[in-house]
C-alpha cells in the first residue's frame, strides 16, 4: 500500500498549473504586444501623414509663390501693365492661367488698387467680372501696408465658396526705380483653389483614401489645421485614417493565431510530459523513502528526517524523545496464517500508529516488525506517556485481519528522553534497550493469555505496556 503526502501529490499539479499559467501568460503577452505594436504603428503613421499632408500643402503654396514671383520680377511685366498693353499682358501673363492652368484665378491691380485684369483657368481673355473681393482685398491690404521690399511674395489662405484657396501676391518689380515709385507699382495676385480635383490628386500622391476641407473645425486626429488670413480662424484638412497598424494586425491575425495555438499546445504537451516525469520522480522518491507495505517512512526516509534542523534543535534543547516498538507474536501470526496475513497485521499496526501520533511526530518502520516514533515537544516525557498509553489501550482490542482470522495486534515498547550532551545514536540505543528489557520481562511473566506483557523505560525500569496476545 502506497501513501503519498499531500505535498508529493501536489507537486505535479503545481508544475502543470505553473506551465499552464506560463502558456496563458505568453499568449496574453503576445496579444498585448501585438495590439500595442498596432497602436504604435497607427500613431507613427498618423504623425507621418500629418507631416506629409502639411508638406504637400506647403509645396503647393511654394509653387504658387515661385510662379507669381517669376511673372513679377522683371521690368517687362511692369511696362506692359503701366502702358496698358493688354495684348502683351494677356499673352505673357494671362496665359499662365488661361492656358497653362497653373492658377485658378489671376488678378492685376493698378497703383490705386483698381482691378485692371482678371483671368481664370480655361478662359480666353481678361474678364473683370471674375473679381472676388473676399479673396483679394485682405491680402492686397497686407501688400500695400508692407515695407517696400523688392521681390517679396505674400501668401495666405482664404475661404472661397466653401473651399480652401491659397493666394499669392507680389508687386511688379521695376528695373530702375526709387522707393517712392516702387510703392506705386501694380500688384499681381494668383489664386489656387483646393477643390475636389486638387484634393484627390494630393490624396493619390500621398496614398491616402481621401482628403476633405472643413471650416467648422475637427477633433479628428487624422487632420492638419491651416490658418486663414484673418488669423483667428483656420481650415481643417482631414482624411480617413488608413489604420496601418490595424490592417497589419488583421492581416497577421492568422499567423498570430497559429503561433498562439502552437504556444498553448506546446505548453500543454510540455506540461503533460513534465507532470508524468514529476509523478515518476515523486513515485521513485516516495518508494526510496517510504515503506511500500505500510506507507510509513523506511530506514532511509527516517535517516533523512533525523538530519532535519527541527530534530537537531529539539535534541539540543532536550525537547525530543524516542519510542521503539516491536510487535508481539508477529512470528506466530506469520507461521500460523502465512506472510500475507502477517503483512495485514503490519498494516494494521501502521494505521494505528498514524491515527494516534500527532502531526509533527515522525513515525517509521525500520524493518520487519520494528517501528520507531520521534516525539518533539516542550514536555516530551508527558507526551510519550500519553502516546504509549493510547497505543497499549488500542492493542487490547482484537483486529480482524481477514474473514475468520482475528488477533490482538500489540507491541512491546521502550522509550528514552534526550538529556544534555546526548546524541541521537545513543538516545535510540537507550530506547532500543528499554524495548528489549520489556520483551525480556514478558518471558518471565509468561502470561500471554491475559495480555499483561510489560514494556520498559530507561528512566524508571518499570513495566509500562501490556503484551500482545494472538488468537485465531
């Protein structure tokens, strides 16, 4: 019969639980890491697109500024405007808008801010009816109010019929003139409207699904704000977030699921293998330390228990006692009923000892029908008297070993209590001698039928334990 301790039983289970928790933790960590990476990628992509959209808008404004400066930074443009050469203005300046379609609208204002020419993309000639004062006036005021700086181009964003427009304005630069004359020169103003076509072109260039303009503001993170000319308002250019990280996570979900599944299965397989190995190790360890018949500690396990710190401390403080037991009449049971019945008698004695001793007491079968108990207590002498009394009392009750076979399972007992300077070996020898003295006393009393065979103590030398009587 094998009796495993709770710790021995729990060790494989704890290993499996630990591996299972480890597997679950790994899978959860992988999922959390994947989600974190997806969000991080989304955040990086958002910042990247914000910079790219802002740069694309700046590029459009820079192109507008460069082309505006090109048409104004020569003396010919000023000469054509001042002399009223409409054909030259239309052919050399107006065609930039009407034919090349670099701009949506172009205006030329005289020194008195009167509109002289107006062109639109796809048009044929100047049409003063194209003037949009809500677009031109604010920037024109800014140009006139600025210091007289040659080759300077002014830019701004303005709303135009629900759409965003970029405006660039510059004075026509004379070849030779003084500052006073320079302040009176005409002004060229070009307009680019960010309509659906332009926004679609920019979105395709940036690999974005779309771009939209709003003047009501937006709380969307996937947007950039463009300040308007009045300085207090701004336009918002927003786009549908491509959610690159989410897309990558979704596309990698299959592979991630396989990895998680393999990780989980791997931990389950490893857990089962480890549990079997742990059980095998526990079984071998138990068999090496415990008696296979009774489940008590064997001699090897008993010696390991004696090496514990608790036993060493109790021996040093005289808090330890040893009780040695030898079954009475065991040879007769074996000879009469056979070894199988003898084994049952040993198991009965083992069960009795385990039910009587305390949890912290050490019980072992040293071999044959010899048992030993180690008692640790502040008053070991009193505890030994209590335990041996209970063992003797239990021995007076017959035990049915098998059907039809009943016997008194008793034992002769001797004990010794530790003293100053005494080691474990001498203490066990003293208890062993006390037990054999009890056996010898039994031979002289010769009263087995009455069940009064004594035990002995190295302290008193008096009979303490009744004899064992076997009956069929």
